[in-house]
C-alpha cells in the first residue's frame, strides 16, 4: 500500500505508430528485469510500459497475459481500462470549454446544470480539485447494490440526493461523484455526449485511434481483462456497470495513444501552456492550505523533483516529471491499490532511467553515518503508530497519514507500531523540493527500510536543521 503524497513523442498530426528512440540496451534490460521481477512478486498478470524523455519514446514493452482465461498475451496495441486516469481527460475537456469561453471555473455548478441549493456555492474549480464537498463514491446504486446500467438522468438524480461533507473549499476529499457531475456539465455545455466530445476534441485530433470511452456492450478488440486479489487468489475484477457518462472511470487506451496524449499536453498542442500550468498547480483551501491535487491531476514531488500524475484503480498510472521532461506510463491489469502499488513500480522505472529518482526499495544499505538519529527516528515512528504527540513533529509533517481515509490510516498506524530496527539506505543532503505544498524547510532527507509484520517498510524522513520532522512518508513492499 503506497502512502506517499501524490503519492509526455513529438506530436505529428498524421503519425499512427511511434517508434522508440534509442535507449542504452543495458537500461532497457534493467527496466525489463525490474518490471518482470515486480510483476512476479505482486502477481500482476500483464502490463505495458512506456518511457518518454524530452518528447521521444525511449522505451516501450509489453509483458505477461491480457486474459487469463484465453492465455492471450499483452501486446503494444492492447487496450487497458484506465479507471481514474480518465479524470485528467475529463478535466481537459472542461478546460477546452474554458478556453472557448463556455465555462467559468469559478462559476457555481448550477450555472450550467440544475441542482439542489447546496450546489449554489460549489464551483467548477471545486469539482476539479476535489474541494466541492462531494463524497467519494460515484457508483449509483439501488438498495446498496450498484446498478448495471446508469443513464445520465439516473446519475444526476443520484448526485442531487448526496449530502455534502463540508463547505466548498474547506477540505480536500477525493470524489468520483464530483467527476461524474463534471461529465454531465460537459454534456450540457457542449450539446454533445461525453464520449463524443472526447472523441471529437481529443482522441481524433491526436490520432489516438485505439482510445475510446467505456461501453460494456461494445466488443473491443485487444481489450485487456482486469483482475484483483481475493484471499491471495486472482479473480475477475467484477466492475461491469455501464454508464452513459463514464467521466470518472471510463476511458480505454493503449501505451502508444497515451504517449501521444502526454506529448500533446506538454507541447501545448491541445491546451495552451498557461492553461496546462494552471492544471498542474495544487489548489488552495479557504484557510490557505495547499492541497495535493490540481485541475484533474495529482500534484507532488519525488526526491525534490516535481511530479504530475494520476493513478487508476485498475492498476494504471501516468507519471510525469515535467521539469525533467520524463514520463513513465505503466498499464497493468491487477486492480485495487492495496494489491498493486503502481506508484512504486513507476518510481522504480524512473530511478533506472534517472538515478536521482531512485526509490528506497532499489537503494542498497550503507554504513550508517548517524546511528543516534536513526534510533531516534525509529522511536518517533513507534510513537506515531501509537498516536503519541511529539515536539519533534512539525505541523503538517504527518499529512501523508492524517489525510488518509479511516481504514487506510489505521492500516498505516498498525504497521508503524510494530516496525523493527531501521537500516540506513542513503540521504539527500541538502534536501530538495517542497513539503505539503509549502516551502520546503528540510535540510536532510533520510531513507531507511525496516521490517513490519507484512513485509518491508521503506521510510522517508525530511528533517529540519534541528532534526525535527518536516515530512514523513512510507510504503510497504
């Protein structure tokens, strides 16, 4: 389970296939060896991976099995369910309408679609940044079970009945429901169906010929089946619902098409660069706190490098380091983040390409230059797991844990309560980057691993000059 905070091929109009540029063979072999090792360890049936550097596709390869029932292998043109990687497409559709002057980001939702009085204070920007106060689930249900077929009217009626969780802009709460409403807004404003709008405004212009929106009745050649783990056994994922407006989960695509999409965004082909930077800037709450989400994208940093990304629950991730011109696309068919940590997989690939991005689980142990600090940090982690306050913890340092949903937070604290002795892996000194959206006040970033009851935890501590905790992240392998 990944507990890290948030935790793009020159566009050629007529190009259909995108041959990889040169990548040193040893790096390509290292990426493949790593991916195959991780797939085996995580029981991932199949995957397709692409790496882009400065607009060139430098690595692309397919692995494993697309369908376990037919033993069909994954190919370059295999079509994956992107799940929530759909959200950046929905956000881009909104921003296209903003550029055309048809939508104002700061106008109430009810400017564009009818809704209850509680929507009058919720803006389009709030929906895009998950600060509108809608709950997580966008799954329309009856008697507690999801409906298999959901019309636009049923979706809107469902949304109208939801209770808001907080005033607009007061908090950040990831919400599929909010993105379902954005899809309905796109339809009302454009006069087109959500799927047709994406097809005509994004997929066709970018020659994303193998990309479409979900339709469970359609026969999709080369479609990849999605699986999940149930009591350590692979089973079908079981998400068979059909939405008229699948704006929070419903785009299907390939690694080649996502490479075109990525490059078009980065080069300003689709949206102007000012708009894109606006999308890639974290939102602010009404009290001034900075969130970890922009307009349709998860925003964060990794080892001091800015990261713009989005994960999908089907086992997919598009991760871009915009200042380095590096993009990693990982499409797998093992769903659910608790079973398949695609963030760790993508960061491992990033670190092979650029050693400055190497994640802790690929670092080798080193002689510990500060054993007293290491002991103090383990004691601090144990105290955090027990819920004990400490003057060594600066405000916001535990946002990576405190911002989790209740069950995930309890899982995290339970791991921290039992962590064993820490092994020193390395440091970034001076520390680089930002913490919790504020100016980074750390001077050291220290990396460790330690045993827990369910595997090995990898821990990242950012410390101030007086060795107080500025930020803390960990994940378990």
